[in-house]
C-alpha cells in the first residue's frame, strides 16, 4: 500500500528462515581502535553513493535531501498509535526533508522476533528502528549490521552531543563490542530522567502528616508504620511489576541506594556490579542481602502484602484503587491513569504523588547510566552502505535523532500545526495533546495517534536535551524529577566486551544465575526461606556458574582496558 506521504508499507512478510550471514561488502575501512572511531585518514569512499546528500552539512543545519530519496524502514507498529498513511510527520518529512520511506511494519507484540528474522535473512531495510542496547549483539558476528562507529564522523550532531554531554564513556561501556566497534546508534539524553518511585496516597499522607521526601529507609518505614496504625486491617503496600522478576520494579528503583543491582536492573543487564576494582555478582553481594532484609522486614511487620512477589499488575492496581492498599511502585505516567481509575470506582477523595526515594546504606544514589542504556536507538543494515543514497541516509539520521531541530520536530511536531511558541516556551495547539487530558484537557487529537509524533520510531529519548526531556512533564512530575536529580549517580562501569564464543557461554551462565536469584529472592522476602540460609544460596549460585561467569567478565574488562591503553583493537 502506498502512503500518501510517499511511504510504502509492506505488512506480514511472514517467517523468514535463518540464512548464512552476509558480509558487509564495500566497507573499505580499516579497523578502528578500541578507544576511538574512524578519522579522515580512513575516510569512506562515497563515490556513487551521494544521491540526495548535502554538500555542506554540519551542526545546526537543517537536513534536506537535494533530490527526493526513499529509505527502507523496519517499523515497530505500536497498538496504541497504529501506523497511518497520512500522518503529518510523514507529510512533513516529505515536504521539508525530501524524504519518504519504504516501510516494512511489524506489530509491537512480536516485534523483536520479526526484526531478528529480517536481519538474519539479509533482507532488513536500511533503518532498523526501536532497538535497545544489547539487542544488536546476536547479529554482530554475522555481518548483517553496519558498524556505525566507522561512520559517525559523517554525523556531526551525534559527535557534538557525545562531546558536550560527556557520553563517550557510556558508549564505550555499553555499546562497544570486542572488535572495538559499535553497531547501534543509541538514543541519547542530556540528563538522567528518574521515572520510578513509590506512588503514595497523597490524601492519606497529608492526613497523617507524612513526608514526601523521607531522608532514610528507616524514616520511610516509620511512615509506613503510621499508616498501618491508622488502617490496621490493610496492607500499606501491595505491589506490581513482578514479571519476570519478583518485585522487579521496586527492587530496581531502591537498589542503587543500597549499592547494588536488583530486580529489573539485575536481570536486564549482565548481573554484575562494579565495586571500583572489579566486577562481582550483584545477587551474591552483602549489599543485595541487606536490600532483601529490608523488604523481608516490610513483610514481617505486615506492611508489604506477601502476594507482591507473585501477583499480577492488575491485582496490585485493583488493591490500590479499591483502597485496600495505599502504596504501589509506579511512574509519572501512572499518576493520571490512577486518578481516572479512582474516579471510576467512586473513590473521589483519593489523590496520588510520587515520593523522593530515600538515601540508603550506600548513600543518596541513582543508578549508573540512563543516558543511552535503556533508551531505544536504531541499527543500520550493512547493505545500506551500497545504496546510492547512503551519505544522505547518514545525514538524515544525524538530523532526525541528534539535532536539536530534529528532536523537537519528532516530539512536538510542526510549529503552526501542533504547537506554537510563546517566547522561550512551546504550547500545544488547542486541539492537540500528548496524552488524553494530560496537557490540553478536551483536545481531540493526540500527537502520537493522529500525528505520528512522540513516537519511539522517530524520537529517541523523548527529545535528548534537558529542555525537551522535561518540556511535556506535568508540574508534579517535573518537581519529582528535580528532587531525584539531587542524588549522586553511580559512575559508569568499565567496558567488558565478550567475544562471540564467550557471549554464548555467558548467556547460559546468566540464565541459570537469574533463575536462582529470582526463586531465592521471592522466598527470602516472604519468609519461605530463612535469611540464615544465605550461605546455602551462595553455594547454589556457584553451582550455577557464578565464579566462572564473573571471572570471564573481569578478564574481558582487563583485556579491553589493555587494548585501549595500547591504542588498538582486541583482535
């Protein structure tokens, strides 16, 4: 089907058999050093590949192809805002950038499998959207992905953001592979944006005179005890976010203050914690034990519903909205939906707020990273380097995802259509909103649903600058973020890239370790397993390969550091 904005959508290509990996032909580049990227001395030969490219393109320039170009795009189709042929974002890109897309679409449910099949087949479109750091790893060895680190010298806005925002260490630690290159163009953010905390019943907190910024976890627990005293027949916390990790959301957001990874943060990453000298397995640390002891104490004192380690999100929400509990893990997006749910059940007195997470035994901390990891970026198919428009493709991606202008366009839309300027601020047009009744109550159009804007396919990190990242926050959310940003962020752990063979073995160990951690964590918290059994738990982790896994990571870290020091790759 042909998009009115010039884009073509191909749906349902179906299962694609895995085939032999393709070679990244035509990449006439020498290997780049582990600590740096290609320089002009190893410039790529764009002869025959400059169709549509601007002769002079730099930081702050608006990209517009010198003639119409159509790029292939593997598109994640979100059920909340399904792809439309006549979206204003597509029309604007055609009119103002001379860019259209040949779109291959896959639904969000199953997107990763569809994307993997397309890449492995060697038929992936030029741009492969909505890819989180780490998801590119299985496809690196096959040669189907462009080593984008060899080409960032042609992306001035990307380089400018990396330098201004001091992102190089994060890129090296999160993205670089053992060949010294990286294969994913990350979403970038000027600031860390804390999103998750405990959502509390503001009306109850005000009634009892409790703090929204408790200084310590002891003080926070004391506040919970006051709620329990006032409502003795109810659990104070009945929590959500237990799939796949028991209490995955709560443990993840609290763990930095205890000096470890836990929950989502443990299972989604390597599971290793950098202690300043070497990696250790987070789930085996004294800090992790202290964290689990805190949550076990909440259960033991009748504050935390034991079902919180297994129940569904819907069950936890039902308890909160029905007034059977008063605290639940959540984020800023949860707040407006909670008020709607309270209204639906007739609890019109209920109000909600996010508390500032307290200082813990390890200090007043935020997790490391957060400015590229956990933010979707994109991959480029290796065969894109053979296209006549390859240089224009690099320029377009640099403008769309890394220039201030492109990021604003992707989030706010078109000035005069979806928003207006009022001095230094932006204001949505009367009939447009970001989400229903969020910023413009009564608006009939939503930026993502009706415009294609505010869409992760074209917008990384909600707009990378601090201004853009906070520009659509409700006042309460902005206040919460500001309060959390007074915390000190843990430093980024050093890079420890594994070889392909090491990755295969590490994956097996990691899976076995996570299974052990999940089972033991739930049992320890609810009291099905005594914390006096901790040494036996550590022995189970060793049986699952913990020592070998951590030794591998530490050896990889040393190997990579030596390669960087010597100015060469690890090959």
